[in-house]
C-alpha cells in the first residue's frame, strides 16, 4: 500500500499552496481520499499521485519586460489605449 499524506504534508512536498492542492483535487488532477480524521473529514493523497499531479502542471514562466526602443514616446492616444487594456 502506498503511503498517504495529509494536505499539510503534501503542501510541503509539492511546494504549492493549499488552494492549489484543493484546485487539483476538485478538477480531478490529483486523486484524493476523504477520510474521518481527529478534527473531522480530511483529504489524504498518495506521494505517487502527488508527484504525477505536480509534473502535469507546468509552472508559470516569469517573462522579462520588453524594453522600448530608444527614443520611443507615447502620445495621449496610446496612453488611452493602454489604459483601456
């Protein structure tokens, strides 16, 4: 039998937030069992399922800002368009 982890243990192991883990469970990306715990119902996940779910979700890439061309100026029409976006 695979070892099961509590959500707190899974959060530390995966390095994601509780909200993310709960989203994965709700969407079906992460299989979880709801069991009766000492303080009420709690989710338990296997380390194998957690690893699979972590690999299936690409981390967001941080993009570098694109520098403006030298001497480029915005006119008021450009600013209005940017604000509308």
